C-alpha cells in the first residue's frame, strides 16, 4: 500500500513555482520540496490545508492511494 504525492502535477497545472508556493503557504522551501518529491512519511493537516487553499484544490488532488499489486491478485 502506498500513498503517492501528486503535488508536482498540481503545481504544474496551476503554473506556480516551488518558491512562490512555499512563500504563500508559509513553510520552508526545503520542506515543501520534500513534500513535492514524496520524501516524507507524514504531513500535518494544517500544512495540507494551506497548500490546498493556495492551489485551490482538494486533498485528493494531491494525495493518491495505490494498492499493493500482491493484494490485488
């Protein structure tokens, strides 16, 4: 089971840079970069809320559930 982060896709659709998003969300550029690349194991709801507010999207636009292939068989 895996949660896939699609922040990069949403940012591209909205034509917003990492720097601009980090400034508008109010979190460090390096932390937002980790979220964008999926190198995190958790995200605060307050951070997710701020990102969704700035990008005018839903959490489901950023987070995707992908079932393990072993369990599908």
